[in-house]
């Protein structure tokens, strides 16, 4: 009920203004008959009512021009007191409304300046016009009270509105921030899923294609070799299914024993020798070497290192014409430098160009996701090289804290 009334009043300001002016004018009529005690006014009662009417009409512009409305209402009130009318709330009604609107729509300094000026002028005028023996204490304090009250209420209302608007603005900003953050998370998750599926599917499909082509070539001329390659092809597809299942399981991010199994199936640096051996069926000999004492990596960096090496070797198999590749792991104080090189990088016939896929882009994104870096390009002495620098696990994190 109250909400409906408030919405109606906000949608129809002219009705509110007309009703307010009519009520104030009706209340101002008795003020035109009340004068100072013992004071015989020399002007007719209708002149006081006229001054009240002018100040009430000025209130119609209090929203657009609050200073003008307050100045006109104050001038009319001072003129009424100068004519001998007693300072009463009925006489000051339009001025009180004007001062309230001024305090709501302007700053505190402007509202206080108008209020104190009005109090001083009305009190001074009442002292001059008042009868002998005036002033009475209550009659002196009356203008100060009736003018400072609406000014204080208007200032409080303005501060409350400003506070509500600030809270609403912060809430809207927080909502927009949450929406942007949610969109960013969705985008990051899509990129992560794309990288994982690309690394898993592309690696095993490349090996499977090479092995299947070899089986087709050796099926009639070298059946024993074809049979061996079929066995390797079976192992390649089984490994692809295992890694794909582990990747999809990680995307679900559920807890429990199945999550522990999937976490154990996440590949890392420790499984690089197995990864290197899997390329033997594709005719690529991979040598894995380490420099410096082995140091632990974070879980994300460990997976990123494995995927970078996997993608780099897959690119060598797809695009390179060499039969050898080298993976070097160099452990420093706080960095693991991974370099993957091959002796020749001339593209094979009918192989896609190096710029046609997302392999290097995905490797660079993986390195950046763990605050590392990656560089890929041809070597001066020939061949192609991928160099990644990944942060090692801090000793402060890896060592237990002293009690």
C-alpha cells in the first residue's frame, strides 16, 4: 500500500505540488489575522494572505530552482513580519517547505547560509516592529526553531539518499564485477578444456595415424612387423582412452576415491621417460636428460611441463623430418628450464604448416598459467627448439613449519 502510494507520488509530481500549495495557502489564511499583541496593523488582512500566496506559488519551482523559491519565500515572510503579523508556524509554513527543499537539493553550506540569514532577518524585523516591552523569549526563539528544523531534516534526508545511492552503486558495481569475473572464469575454463583435449587427443591420434600407416605398408610385405605395430597401436589407443578419461574426470572436480584415482593419473615430469618411449613406435628416438639435482614443482607446473614436452614432441613427429629429439631438464634455484630440440625441422610432405594449429599457442598459455614463460623457434644450427621456464616449488612451502 505504502509502496504503491510512493510510486504514484513520484510519477505525478504536479499533483503533489498543487495539493501542497493549496494546503499551505489554506493554513496561511489564519496567519493573516494574528498580529503582535497591542499592535494595530494598518494594512488589511488580505495583504498577508497575498504574501502567503506568492510564497506558496514560488514553491512550484523548488525542484528546478530551490534557491529562487527559498529567496522569494523568505522575502514574503520578512514583509509579512514588517507589516505587523506575528511570527507563527502558519506564517512560516511556505518558508519551511522552501528551506527543506533547498537542503535536500543543495549542499550543507548553502542550506545553512539561507537558514541563519532567515533567522537573523526575521528576528531583527520582529524586534523593530514589535510593541514596547517586546521581545518575549519564546517569540524570539520561534523563527530559529521553525527554520532550523526543516533545514536539519532536509540535510539528513539528502545524506540518507546519498548513502542509499552509494550503497546501490556499490552493489551494482559488485554485480557487474561478479558477472565479468564469471565470464572470465568461463573463458579460462574453456581454454583449459581446449588445451587439455588438444594435448591428449592430438598426441595419441598422431601416433595412432603413423602406426596405422605403417601397418598398411607392412601388412603384406612384413606381416610380423605389422603385427607388432598393431599391438603398439592398441596400446596407444588404450593410453589415449585412459588420459581422456582422467581429463574428463578432472573437469568434474568431484571428491572421493575416484578423484584420488584421477589425481594419481595426472601426468608429470616423472612420466617423461614413458612419454619418450611412446614415440618409438612413430620412429622418433627421444633422449631425456637432467641437469642439477631434481626439485619438486607445483601440481600445475608439473602438469604443464609434461604437456609442453608432449606437444613439442608431437609437433616434431607431425612436422619434422628428423628421427631424433632431445628433452633436457635443467634445475636451477627457483626455475626448471625445459628445452625440446630436434636435429631437422623441414616439414614433411602433405603436413600442415606450423602456423596452422594451436600447438605453440597452447604451450605458451600453459607456461603463463603457472607464471612461467615459453619461447619457440628455429635454431641457428638447424632444427627447431622449444624452451620453457617454469617456477619450482618454494622450499618454504615444501618444508614443514616448526612448531
